[in-house]
C-alpha cells in the first residue's frame, strides 16, 4: 500500500516538474519575443533617390501635459520602428511646472542621449497653444524655444520663422464653436509664408476640410499621434498603428528632413489609409505593389502573384471590365490572383481604384496593373 502511494507521489512530482520545465521554456520564448531591445520595423519601400522616413512630429512629455519621461518617448518610438520623433511640448501649458521647473529645452536635452544611442532623429519642437481661434500650431526645428514665449501670436510666428522652423497647424477641427475655420489670422501667416503645413490627421481624427485646404494652398500634409500617454503598442500593424507622416527625404538628417517637408514630399498613414499628393502617392503605390508575370495559364484564366511590400493592406476595387471585383493585398504578403481571360496568352490590363490610397478627400488613386502576355 505504502509503495503504491510513493509511486503516485513520484509520478505527480515528475509530472509537475515536466509542466514547470515546459512553462519555463514557454516563458523564455515569450520573454525573448518581448525584448525591450527588439525593434519592430515598419515596412514601407523607399522611392528612387528618397528614403521613406517614418516620422511623428507631434508628441508630448511630462514637461508639458504628457505623462511620459522624455527618454521613454524615444525608446517607445524606436521599438515601434519609427525613424524620426519630435518632442513638441506646449509652450503655454505646462501643468507640471512646479514639479519640473526647468526650462523649455529640458525635455529634448533629456531625450538626446537615448535618441543618439538608438539612432532616432530627434527634432526639437514646440506646440504654440492658443484658444481656438486660431488654435494650436507646431513649430519644429526650433533653435531657441524660450523665444517662442510671447503674448503676440504673430510675433511668435515671426520668431519661429526667423529660426527657420517648419510650422504647421495642429488638429484644425478642434475645439469650440470657431473650430475648423480658416480665419484672418491663418490667412495672414499663410500669406507671410509663415505656415508651411497642416495636420490632416491627428491621432484618430481626420480633417477633411484641412485636407482640401492643404491641396488648394500647397501646405504639406501632416499626420501625427499627438501622444500624451505611453503608447501601449509593441508593433505597428495594418490594423493598429500610430498616426505618422512618411517623409520622402534624400537622407536621414535634419536638413534633408526639413527640405522634404518644405517640398511637400509626405504621405500620411492614418487608420490603414495612405493619404498623399498624387505626385508622390502614385510612385509610392508602384513601389509597394510588385506584380509578377503569370506562372500558370489555363484555357480561360491566368494565375499570378502580387507582392504587397508595405505595412498597410491594399484595397483595390475594379473600375474596368477585367479582374475580380475586389482585390485585397494584405500587408507584407504575396497574394495569388486568378484572372479570367478569354485569351490567356494575351497581355491583360486591370483597372482599379486603390480605395485606401487617397489623393484628395474621398478620391482614391486610380491604378492600372499590366499583366504581360505569354511569349509566343
Ligand atoms: Zn494641441
Ligand atoms: Zn499636442
């Protein structure tokens, strides 16, 4: 009887040990995939002559009304695959001032070491914060932040521009009865060439009117997170990602970034959409979509692969007469396509609307996909 119990005890102990070992292995596996020093790259292709920089030009830290210590913003951005981060704390609104009495430069100074370590291009910015109208504006590449503290807002714009800053209008649809209106003040700073861009997307919001203004007035299209809290994402995916601006810059330097922003070479990635001027969105689409020649032809159809080289799903809706009604190319995958064709040896032209590539409000990019014929 005793020995039977002992056998049971030994069996249970062995089983428990095996389970514990397995759990430890699993834990190790989980720990490795969660490493704080693993960077989850965001896959967007470069264009010839340009590097696609993933940029967030509007973020906050504890030095204004954010709840994050500045170097943490850098670690977070690096882990999530960003290349460029601006810290742009409010000039006029610093609720933690008594706890953090040091000046406007302190947040960037604290983040600089971490940015250098992780090769994040850190941009010194500020949010100029006035009631609407006229609202909030970001100045980035500011050399002298304390100079932006002044009662006269026009004077603040003059001073930012004297420092060769790039200035954009933040969240133009926010807040109060006068929100989302182009007022005299905006006209003045625009005419003086003191306003260079506009947020068409801020975090979860899209401002259609601002998008229209940007196209009409040749303002650079900007999308930002305006993040205050820690970003809980480990990874940016097609379904859940930070709102960012893809800047097509000649290289990853502050000068090249500024040149690209001034030239308007930007695409906003917002809630699975890519929003840009057609001039840049079209070559970008072409770089994202790699159409392979058919690998198989049967009597009435051809089969081919299309690679989506970007981090966004690509949604195509047929506008021509050939091809499936809808094609979805999931992010960073290869999709098999079967195209019905009366003569499968002939070249085929597919005409589609890329419904999540927007060249203007509610206006998708129209694309042709050419499929070569079989060699005779
Ligand atoms: Zn704001
Ligand atoms: Zn803000």
